[in-house]
């Protein structure tokens, strides 16, 4: 059995029983069953020194400076790799859209568009760190269960690293666009007759049995990388934290990562106060919201049902650590209906920003919280758009308008269309 780490040995630590494991451990779980956290030593620099170091890297040319993940490396991993598996990723914009702000009833809203990552979702931020670790460990292959975006990201990063990849998806539940990405990047795709939750259970067993490195967000290195959504958005705001950070929540990896990142930013002296997290679930896939509403009762898994396939998850793996994240940030968990999600998606798309349905849950959540006066008049809000419009271009909200008008090629036909 691995010995607990001494204070000088930094690695993976069980938040439930305090047992430590070497950072090279491949099992994401403690022997007690809890998911392990990656401990990063507090940086030896002051907040001001860290801020100027990060700022200087904006004009750097090394991939580790150019990447919006590795730029913040002192806060991400305990051992900084020489050559990360990176495209680079991150560097996603904070978009201000009057039309979207107006719809939500807030006037200080910015959208952190994570759909602008290399494979079209925030999953790339965790994947660059997880895949770099897979290579360090000499993994013979990598694997994940996925509602589509993790598979697309894993497939790309595995190809970039030269590792074989196996992905498990719920049969008939993943958009063709996401499946096409995995296939094109050369991952072996397996469609399981069952839901995402069953895929994750099976893949954890398969990883263990067949010696594949597991890269779902149960992996602590994935969570470590996803923290950089927060570091980067704080940096973009010149370390002036917003009042709220609102985002869709499914398997609760981001909830966990965001809580850790905010606490770490505060502890490192990068920010002087901690924004409140608002995790938004689809009403038909809301076990976290149900638990929150009852004062954080133990998780009761549900059979998930929502149009937002990326958050169609009934038994979230990171439940315990997400509870800690919401508590540490004085945060909250809310729900929105599929109807609200599709309405929000139409608004985001029409504003020229565009996102996938799950991402629109964040925007619908902002509107709901503003209507309930939970988000106050004048509060500043960042909503995280987790995935790109092209991930599901034929989603119900847009299908109606996606038919082009066919013409023979005469100007009067165009004139007739303009006159409408
Ligand atoms: C993975 C994903 C989510 C859910 O994130 P969790 O960390 O599982 O809560 C939300 N939106 C999109 C687009 C995703 O790909
Ligand atoms: Zn434990």
C-alpha cells in the first residue's frame, strides 16, 4: 500500500481519508473509493509576481507560454513537463453581446467561449494535461466514456501524442458531428447499448483490466487542466473577479475544477475575493440540483433525460468534490427546462455567438437567477459556453431555420427574398 506523502512529496491525495499516492499512480481512486485530488504546492511567488509572470507569457513564443493552459502551469501541476502534448489550446475569448445580455436581464454579462478550443469544447484544457501525463507514464493506450466531446478531444490528443485510443459512447445518443471527430482522428469507437453512466462504469473497469490510461474527468489531471478556464478568465479581467460564474453542470468535473481554481487563485493572492459559482443543470438530469435544494443530501442518481446531450448524466462522478466547490465559493445549483435551454440557444446563435445546447443552459440559468433576483441588479456575470455550435448544428432550435431557399439563379429571385 502506498505510504502517505511527507510534506515534501507532492502527489495525489484522497480528500476523504487523507491517504497519499505517488503522482504517477494511474488509478484515479483511493482504496476507499473516493476520487483523488492532485495537490500542487503553493507557488513561492507573490500574487503580484505571478500576475506579471503570466502577463509576460502573453508575448512568449514557446508552446507552453502560448497555451492558455500551460501559461498558468505553476498552478496546474506539481511537475512541469518539458514538452506538453498541446496544440495549443485555451485562449478563448470573453465575448460581450448586448443581445444576449438583454435577454438575460443583466447588463454586465460576458461569455467565455470554450467552444473555440481546438476540438470545439473545453474538454481540450483537461486533455492536454491528462494526455501529457499519459505520455510521461508511458501509457500503452488511453480510453474514456463520453457523451461526445471528451471522445473527440481524447481522439485528437491521442493522435497528436501517437497513442491508440478507445472511446465508449452511449449508442444512438451522441451527435453525428461529435462521432465524426473521434472517427476522423482515428479513435476506436464503441457504442454501448446503455446510457453514459453505464459507459463510465464499464470503462473504469476496462482501463484497470487492460492497462489503459483513463481520461475521463475522474482523472485528477483533467480537473487540473480545466482550472485554467478560471485562471484565464480572471487574467482577461485583469484579476478583477466577477460577482458570478455561471456554467452547465453534468458529470461535475468543471464544478470541481472551478471551485479549486478560485480557492487557489485567492490563496495565491491573484484575486482579493472569490466569485460565486452557479452550476446549472437540465431539469431532466439534475441530481446535483436536487441534493443542493435539500441542503446537500447524499447523491440520488436519476435516469437522465434532456435535449442537452453533453449534460445528460444521471450519476455524476465528481459529486462529492463538486459539493465542496459550491460550499467553498458560497455558490448554488439551479435548473432550467429543455424549453429554456433551446430558447437560450436560439438567442446565443442569433447573436452570432453560437453554442451547443448544453452550453446554452448557462445562459438560461443567468436569466432564471436574474428573474429570481438571486443575481442582483448591477452584478457582473461570466457565463461559460462549453461547446461550439457545430457540435450539433441540427439541434431542434435551429433545424427549423436551416433550410436554404433554392433558386435558379435570377436576380429577381434574390429580390423577392429580400422583400420578404
Ligand atoms: C462535458 C460538457 C459539459 C459538462 O461538464 P461536466 O464537467 O461534466 O459537468 C457541459 N457542456 C459541454 C459542451 C460539455 O462537453
Ligand atoms: Zn480515501
